[in-house]
């Protein structure tokens, strides 16, 4: 299955609540295409807890340093931890 097909299928799985299945596909996508910002951001949605969501956002930024969506997501998590 092509990477773009995996991403489309994973997004559909996330939207239907099948996050564990989606996570497996998204991990394959980011492994094959570490600069795929959309895959990283959907992976955040598929992660089971906030620590893993933060880690995925950090990895997204490592591969996409200009990602405003990843920066905003991390800021929100850090602000929530302080509140």
C-alpha cells in the first residue's frame, strides 16, 4: 500500500474511533516519510496518552521545524500542565 493510501486509511480510522489501528499505519508512514507533517499530526490524535502526544509533536517539529500546528499543539500541552 502506498504511503498516501496508508495516510488516508489512517485518517479514516482515527475519525471512526479506531485509534490503535490508525496508530499502526501512521507509525509506518512517519517511518517511511519522517517529514510528513500531516502524518505526525494525525499520529498525535491516535496516541493513547498526553505524554505520547507530546513526544509525537516534538518529533514532528524535529523533522518540520517550521510547523506552526505542531508548535501550537506543544504550547497547548505545556500551558495545560502549568494550569
